[in-house]
C-alpha cells in the first residue's frame, strides 16, 4: 500500500515526455545510476529526497518500476559511500600536506616556535583550522624536525661561506702582515668596506673568525720564512760568485807578475782596490 502511494506521488511529479531508449535492462540501470551521480545525490539521504533531485530528468524513467529504481538507488548509495570516504580521505590528506608545506615555508616559523604561539599566528586561517587538532599536532612536530634540520644545514653553509669570505678579504688586505695582531686586524676589518657592509660576516662566530685569522697569519709567516730563505740562498750564491771572481782576479795578477810570494797587501791594495771584483 505504501509503495502504491509512492508510485502515485511519482506519477504526479514525473514528466510524461521520454527522450531516451535503452536496449537492455543493464544499460537502463547504468543510465539511472549515472543520473544520480550527475545530480550529485549524496549517499546519506533517503529515497524521497533523492527522487526530488532527479525526477525531472528523462533518465528517471529508465527503470519503469519503483522497486527497480530503489534497488538501483541502494546500489548507488553503497558505491557512493565508498567514494565519499575515499574523497574525504584524500581531502584530509591534501589538507594536511598543504598545512605542512605552509608551515615549513612560512617566514615566521622556526624550529623553536611553540605550538601555542603558532596557534595564535595561524588559528584564524582555514589552512590551519581545517585540519583536526590531533593531526595538526603531529604535523607540527614533523615541521619542527624539518626546520631544525634545515636550519642546521643553513648554518653550516653560512659558516662555510663566512670563513671563505673572510679569507678572501684578509688575502687582499696589504696592511695585514705576519706581525699583525688579532686586535689590530679587527680595526683594519671594520675599515674595510667589503667587511663593513656584510652583516653575515660581522655576525659570524668569533672563534671561527679568530681561527681564520690565525691560519692567515701562519700562511704569511710561512711566506716570510720562504722569502728569507730565498734571500739567504741568493746572498750565498752571490758571495760564492764574488769569491770565484776575486780568485780569478788574483790569478790574473799572478800571471802578470803583480802578485807573487813576496807581495805585501799594502803594495797590492792600490792595484786591486780599483777593480770591481775586489768590491
């Protein structure tokens, strides 16, 4: 009796004109299900509500019997429920991933930012509020771990960059010698435009800066020692050449009879002192 009343209600609402023909029952059933899908019928509404959403479409008549329509509707609901759960899962997953990217890239976020502080900063934004609190806290912990790792790597790269930059500046400072003290060098650096305009360099670790300076001084000391050694070798070589030249000069004097076993230095001096080989 109830079904007869529904059929009467259906007849009142259903358009009389039919525009479709289906060759098989399965084809008609699929057309009816597609109608439900096209109209966006959700899985959690009763037949009476769904009927109002679809009855004006010609495909409503694909299945002539109300019992067939309800059977197809129930099958559609079961399938649609699975799809909605998957859609909800994907939507939640996307929302969590979006929040994680947002926090990881936000300029105000650091590895030491407290959750409560973040809630004050982002609580009004949809990207924050759309994620459930429990999931949000898990994401937040992951973000802090990511940021700590990122900050550590950035600090490592900045330290490496600062050390190299300071080395380059010291290499080009002619007023820094192997005798320059660290205190003097710091004054020279503040007068150096490249150093004075580089905020990262001025904020670099003091111990790193001192080590860098000491390494530079050791290089200068080594260069100084090498230069002294070169000078010593040059002087020694020159002295040897001078001795050899003077010996040749004495041989010449001996050959010309000016130098013999009876010669005295006083007699010989006037002759030899004018020769460049004597000097």
